[in-house]
C-alpha cells in the first residue's frame, strides 16, 4: 500500500454525529467562511458547483428553525446551522465557469459551446436537475463536516426537517432544493459511537452477487 499521511484517515474515523453542543461556544464569520471555503472546493458534475450555503447563527433565526427541525435542540445549541441547498438550475453557471476556462486557455470556444449544449440538453429533464443538485451539494456537505473535524469542531448532518416550512420561513427561491442541515460547534457530550456493517458485506468485485 502507498505510504501516506494518516491525518485525513484519522479525521474521517473521528468524525461522528454530535447531538449535544456547548452553547457558550461561538464562531466568527471568518471561522465559518474557512469551513465553507473547504466545502466549496468539492468536486461537482461539469464543475457547475451546485451548492449554496445559508448560514444561520442569529439566535432569533435559530428559534424559528427549531420547530421546522422538529424540536431537535442541536439547531439552537450549536454555534451555527448551515443549510445546504442544491441548485436546480446549475446549468446557468456554465457560461461563467467555462468562460473563465476559455480565458485561461484551458478550453477552446468550440469545446465550451459543445459542453454547454450537452449540459443544457441534460437539464431539460427535471429529474436530472434534481439528482445533480442533491448529489453535488452532498459532496460539499461532506467536505464541510471533515473540515470542521480537522479544526477541532463537531457536526451533525440533519435530513429530518420540514422542507416546505423551511423554504417558506427562510424565503428560499424555487431554484434551490434544501438538501440537509449541518450543525457545527463544540460537543457538550461525546457522540454516540455508532457501529458499521462489516466491510465485506458492502464490497462487491466486478459484479453484484
């Protein structure tokens, strides 16, 4: 096996979903932006960067979020809740993304036009747009959680919330789909040590049995 630093593997192993947070711990905007910069470096289909981040750190806004999150206290006890939104119209980013690539000499105008045509063709299908929004925003969410753990913070991804109520309360454009909430802060209690299925039950080589 290739020798490599164990730091990233340790971070992955040590990251667990924390439910109880130190309410006295606060995060500055610079600290939040550091984590979101790491999340923003995630890969994405066609490099369209299908994510938007809604940062909720105001106490009044947290209280508004609490019933939407079915009373899960971590949204008010953690330092910040970050709503991960997926872009259903990420194809509109293509001109900017590929225009910059052309300007840098990485693409020709011909290839740019071909790529944008392929993307717009795929985005004629709403299911493609939705699948891509959720898939790629989730990649950014995972990088956010790993970045938080790497700097000594704890997180919990939350899919259990009323998406319709969230959209209404926080005035989310129909362009975006709420994918998950990620709370970030300092643990007040250790995370429950969840188990994993044996690795051998999750791996198949070349074909499913």
